[in-house]
C-alpha cells in the first residue's frame, strides 16, 4: 500500500505502481490511497457519504489523513494480510503514525522515501513555504478559481510549461496535475500542508526504535524538504538501521521522472521479505 506526499494525488504514482506490480511478477496486489480531498472524483463516480470518514474529526487535516488511511485498511484489507507500506514525503510520517496507532498491523516492511518526518518548517523548503501555507494560502484561491474555467488542453499546456525543465517527464503525471486547478483540491492540500509545518517537529524515535527492523529509509542527496543533515542525524541515532542516501540524483518529487527507477529499487529491497512470507 502506498501513502503519498502532498498533494496526495494517486495519478502521480500511476507509472510507479504499474512498474512495481510488473517488477514483482504481478504476484502481489498494489493498492494506493490518495489523501482525502486532494482529487476531483471522476464524473462517472456516484458520490456517497462515507459514514466512517464522517466520524473522523478534521478529515482534511494531518491527523484526519492518518485516520483516513487506517480506515481504508480496516474496510478493504483482510486483517491477517501481510503488508508492505510505502510512503513518500509526508506519507512517511503517516506510515510511522499508522504503525504506532495500530501495532497489530501485519507489516513486513515499510519503505520511507524522501521522508519528511521531522523539522519540516526548519528545512530550506519549509522556511520558504511556511508563510505561504500558514498565512498566505487564501490568496491563491481566487487565481485557482479563475484558472479552473480554462479548457483542459490549456491547463495541460500550462503544466507542461511549468515542468519543461524535466528531460524525461512522465506523461501520466499530466492528467494528475489537472487536479491542482480545483479550488477544493488545492485548498485541502494547502490546509494539510499548513498543519505539517506546525505538527511535524521532532522525529518519532520511539516508534522508529520499536520497528527498526521493518523500516527502510531513503533520503535524497539534494532534497530541500529533508536535507542531508537530517539523514546524517538519523544515521547517527540508528547506526544499525537500513538508512540510505541516494547516489542516483533522484529528486524529491521522483514520480515526475523516475517512477520506474524507484520501483525497481524497492522491488529489490523487499523481494526477500515477500518470498519468506
């Protein structure tokens, strides 16, 4: 099961998920859960009230998103099924919280990619984004609302222009980016982001220590959300842990151009555990 960064739009991970499924010889199902409120539902999907979600307080906030993922497992995954949890960015914080709140989960491995699990507001990108997310986010709603009326083809062209610096852009990420022209989606993503800045402070060493043999950390060498200093700090605190620093030049937003490469790495990391299970 995958838990995402922010914005947590499942379409960004399409190539990554397909590659992971294929690399594991199509033997294991791969589930993915978008963050609540980050995607525009398809026109063909009938909207229904989810009573379980209605019971979650502040479902679009960080705590609500954690409970949202636990609710998915309760309702859709047999309790005895063994799991490999894969988190990206804030999804890594969510996975650690899931393991803490439900220690009976049958977790074989948790793979934490570019993990924003501590000091988010103090990171280089956090210092830039905290004022935007916490104080200025409402100023973005009107421009997004006006842009939402543009034809889909122009929206796609705008996304291409923003991402034109990527030499090997994954084309499947373009439809996912259209969600960012929805006021509801962008508002929910920025609201969640504002909570990340004030809530993700100290690393949860207790949960990490209790589950260290199940955890794989993968840090970026040039990641402005979790800089190399954070890698060095956790490596010092947990020298026996499987904590890796990327040497392949993969960016924090790996799904834009390196989904297949990361899927191949993860398959290598978890293959033995899957075989033994």
